[in-house]
């Protein structure tokens, strides 16, 4: 029996016209309730210096439903509306703990259209999912089956900018088992020319030097994306043709994101399976994105997404991920003798140590130093 973990299974589904209308109405009500509650909580603090709670915002929701202006809130399931208030409360808690910024209002065009249903608001029977206020189950295309005997505890329905519908089912999974221990360890240096550089080569993952090629999915479709965006800019605002052009742009972005995510999943899975310990850099990606010259390629590399995948998979399978100090001069330090090179320009890809005379590839040397620093910290 494996470890009990909560795991989300995300699949596409194709709603009927009636289901799409009902879900679209639900998305709009969820956004409205969130924004109203955020406005009310902000006003309560600005005027009376009172810190509102989820219980108070839930009472406000009950009052709003009784008004003629917002009576339409009763036409959708109440569970997604309560869940969005819980999400707002979680946002305020993160803000008070100084882990996040102040909650922001949801935009109809820019925010993610989603609704979360708990166990009381859906029916799961014989592998079919029926949401509250609906008479027929969703037409889900299962990319992989749920674990035997698993039943969803939470269901999240969403629609992305490209018009695709997704359902995410959160289940308790006992099939995740720790992998057999191995002795291999690897240091990972994130880069741009090469997506990653490993302290040792891994067949099928890197080349003979230990470098993982950067697919640069954003750059591959840049010309197609630029053409679609120029076409969008020429369309009249709020016209049907502009809506079609916007959908074309969104589909290109979705293609880029899907290919990038698929590549990172395969890469992180191989690293976790074949190494007991993975040492990575503790990069401040948000600050690095302020560099206007490198912001696009850094975003395309998706270092934060790579780290997130690596950490949760390591936790599942009994591996260890060690982040090193972000101020550690891994590129400037000689991995042979330990001498630090005080000056090393960013465009210098190889250098010779003045102490021992060994010639280093900048990235390979950094990966070896990252591994040594991580092992010394554990």
C-alpha cells in the first residue's frame, strides 16, 4: 500500500449547449461574489478599521441573494459561491502573513473562469460526473482512469482563454509508492542557452556533457503569434471578428504552454526516478524577470514551474530536493580547487582557473558546485 496523497486528475470535457450556458452563468456569479466581497471587506477596513472574516462575507452573500438586484445568484449552485469566499479568505490570510500581495479584483476578460464544487454539489456514479443544477453528466474524455475505488472530494470546472473546457477531480490516491532508493545524485544549473546543465550526464535526458537542450517553444511559434496579434490589433473593438482573432491568439498561447508543460513533466520525472538527491539553485525568478533583455527567454524556460514539479514529485516518490543559497557564486568558483574568480561576465561561457589552471565550461562547473554545496548543507 502506497502513501495516501491528494492528487488532481485534469481532463477535457465537452459540455452541451445547456451545460455551457449554466457553467458560464456560474463563472460570472462566482466572479461577481468574489469582487463584491473583496470590495466590502476593503471598505470595512478603510472606514471602520475592522478586519472582516469568512463568516461575515457568507452572511453578506445571503443578504445579496435576497435583493432584487442580485436575485439571479439563486439560479446557480450555492457551493461555488461559498468556495470563492473561502478562496478570498485564504488570499487575505496569505496577505496578513506577508506571503502574497493584497487580493485583487477578478477581471471578466483576464481572470481564469472556474468554479469549485465540493462533495455536496456533484454526483459521482459509475464513472460519470453530474454537477448541481444539471440533469445530465459531463461528457468527459478520460486521458487516464482514476485509481480503483477513488472518489472525488472536490471538482473544479474551468474554461481557458482558448475556449477549452477542463474538469479537475481531486482524489485521495494510495497508488503513489516511494521508489527504490538509489545512490545517484545530481546538481542542476538552470540556464537559457541550455535549459538545464547537470553535474553528470544522464543518457536520454542530456547530451554527453550533461546539457539539456532548451526547446524554446515560445520562440518556435513567435512569428505565428506575432502575426496573429497584429491581426487582432486591427480588429474593431467588441466585434465578432475581434473575438475570432482573440481566440486564434489564445490557441497559439495554449499550444506553447501545453508543449512546455509536457516537456517539463517528462524531464522532472526522469530526474526524480534516476536520482536520490537533486540539488537546484534557489533562483529569484520574479526579480530576474525585471531584466528587459532576458525576461522573454526566462519566462519561456519556466524555471519556477520546473522547480514546483520537481519538488512535489520528489515528495511523492521518496526523493530529496535541496535548494542552494541563491547568493552562492557557483559559476565563479572553481570546482577543482575552490578558488573564486572575482570577475566573470555573463557572456563568458568558459574560463580558466588562475589557481590550478583547469579550464571550465561555465555551466558544467556551476552544476558541480551546486551539487557539492547542496550535499554539504544536508
